[in-house]
C-alpha cells in the first residue's frame, strides 16, 4: 500500500485562518489534490489560494463547524483515502516519505496519522490491550509482538496501534464508514474525532500512529490571533455542550444528565467565586454553564463567536 495523488486527497477546513494556511500548504506534497472548505466565506482567500497553488480547490461555506466542513470536503473527494488536516499543521521534509514507507508494509487500516512532534501533547491515545506492531521486511509482513516484549522494544516500533487519534491530523479509509457517514455534524467542535474513532472500531477498523513520521501542530492557531478572546469563549461553550452530547450518545441519558448537572453546579460555584473577586475568568465559567445548560435543555450547538 502507498499513498499517491490518485488515491489520497487533502481536506482542510479554514475559518479566518489566513495567518497559518499558507505555511500548511507550502509544506504539503504539491502533486496531491487539496480541497479547502473555507467556513468564513472569504472570497478573496479563495481567489488567492486557487491562483497560487496547483491542485487546490476552495469551497466557500458558512461557519458550520469542523466536522460538517470536513464532511463537505470528504464528499467532494474522489479518492479512497482522505487526509483531514487542520490549517495550523505543517509537514517536515520527510513526513510524507516516512508515512508512505510505514504503510507500504501495512495491509489495511481505518485511520492513520503521523505523530505530533511535541511529546508533551501526543495526538493519540494508546490501546493498552492491543499489541504493538513492529514492522519487518516487506515479504515477511508485520510481526505481532507481545505487550511485555514490546515494552522493551518500543523505541524501535514504527507503528503504534491506538484507540483514538486527534482530529487535526487523520487519514481516513472511506471504506470503513458505512453509508458515507463520517463526522457527526451535531458536534460543532470537540469530540467529533473521538466519536469517529469509536465508530471506526465498531466496524473492526484498526487505527495507527506512525512514530517516525512527524508533524508540527501549532495548537489553537487555526484562527487568527486577533480573535483569541472570542474564540476562547466559544471553545468553552462548545466543550461543555460536546461533552454532554458525547456522553448521551455513547453512555445514555441517565449518565449524561448526572454528569451534566454535576458540571453545571461546579461551574456555577467557580463563576460565583470569580465574580466576587472581580476576576475576568468568570466569563469562561459563564460560557461553560451556558454550554452545559443548553445541552441539558436539548438544544443544538447553536453558539457562534462574534468575529468582525
């Protein structure tokens, strides 16, 4: 198996991402198709990107969220594999070559990604009860090694079997998603990638991280810095809403309601404390309260940041 321009398309959702999208595109292999879903409907950015980058198409959209934006790009792709990528991610010179080298010895997968170059913020969660895969020669194929032995040989493993991969870098095998259902669009932001990984595992899909193929993720820089304060409020609203919806979807209404009420009370206490001492952190906890309250009331993830 190998990624080529005939079987892989890059999908990048942007939203006021002018400061980072150029560095991202400049780091990607030029002969691969890129579909950019521009969620702030920036016609000038569309014109610039399509004029300056070959094999690049920009689809204008409203602020519908990362998951829904990714779905537009995936639906527009004509390849078996789609690389969902955030605009604040950059490749190194050898990222793609090492990625292809690893998958050339892999028979199948549902989701795979290079590894984040910042070990303090890993872009995956490991599945502790699944053996690692240490790659051998092409003709011998992958060799399954016991967890105990692999713990000693972990540094030499090229592929790690994982249970979850962060959404800023995910290569999807579309065959593992029935009825072409990819990201749950009820999530505006947060946990849509975890939901996707769970559904991939339900379809017996395997997920891997390539340890020697590295990417740089700026983290929280997908939107221009001038909008930081408003985006931070939006993040806190949606984090709480998404946690409730995720728990409701995967753990049931009783557990999600119990956890939601506990979270509502906790954030109310913090909001009250910061209000009494005139600390602006109160706004964060206010947004968290509103997010969980709207989720408990059965409302959708309607909140949007005010960006002028």
